[in-house]
C-alpha cells in the first residue's frame, strides 16, 4: 500500500525540491519530446486513413529534423 504525506508533513523544503524537479528544463524537454512524438504519430495515422499503407515517423533532435513518410516497400 502506498502512503502519502500531507503537504504540511512533507515540509516546505521537500515541496520546494519537488517543485524544482517538476519545473526543471530537463522535465520540460521530456514533456515536449513526448508531445512531438505523440503529434507526429497522430499525423502519420491521419495520412494512413487518407492514403492507406504504412507510415513511419523519424525524429532527429540533433539535426532538428522530422520526417513523416509512407513506407513504400512495406507489404
């Protein structure tokens, strides 16, 4: 069973640490990365519904590149 402490029991210092983690640039980047993947998969699914076939998503954060393409060789 999971037990939770109240905000008062956890203390202001502990809450400040948790707030810092939740608002850190790394956490924001992770959330944005998930959003990018979710939305590109949504576009690929819409393309599949319109045009058929299999569609793939390629995201390259190093080169700032997003590709949504039909897999022409897929069977």
